[in-house]
C-alpha cells in the first residue's frame, strides 16, 4: 500500500469515527469547560488553515508546492489541524463518556496517526528541510509530543 493510500485509509477511518460520534449524539461538548476546549480547537484549526493559505486539502496525503510552512501554529506544532481535531473530539467524548464514545475516540486517533505517519514520510521526501523542522517542533502537543 502506498503512503497516499495509507493516508486515505486513515482519512476514511477518521470520518467513520466522527460519523459514529454524530450518530451517538456525542459530537458537541456539554459542559462549559469542554465547550471552551472545542472553541479553542476550532480557532486553532482556523488559524492553521489561514496560515497554510490557499493550498488544497487532499483526502490522501499529497504535500503541496509552495514550501514548508513553519509560521503561525506550525511554529509550535507540525500538525495543528490534527491537534485541533483530536482536541475537539476529546472534549466531545469527555462530555459523553461511554464505551462507544471512547472506542470511537480511539478509532479517530488511529486514523489521525495513520495520516501523520504517511504525511511525515512524504514531507521528508518533498522537503528535505522537514527533517530539521521535526527536531524542534512537536507533532501535536506543544513541548510534549
């Protein structure tokens, strides 16, 4: 399986997990703290998309032309959009704890991990400077991970 197909599989897994949370009625947080976390996640995603510019979204990993983006939230996180997705879904799940929602959260994390794995390998191939960038920028949690 190529990296692009692996990434596409991760995308499908993530979408199915999100649809599962929607079907459970558990996509939106229900407490003020978790609502604030989801709002922060939405703002992080908007900031990242704005910083990324007009580059298109690809369901399967496909690094775009235009150089490596290392400004805005990309200064602190290599994958701020995935971090935003995980924060948003975590807040939802913590508001609606059940075996089903926890399972769906784990499935969504697997989908995100698959995409990160594929994208990072493709970015190293396209942008040799990405290897240096990874040494001082965390993947999804500033200063930790």
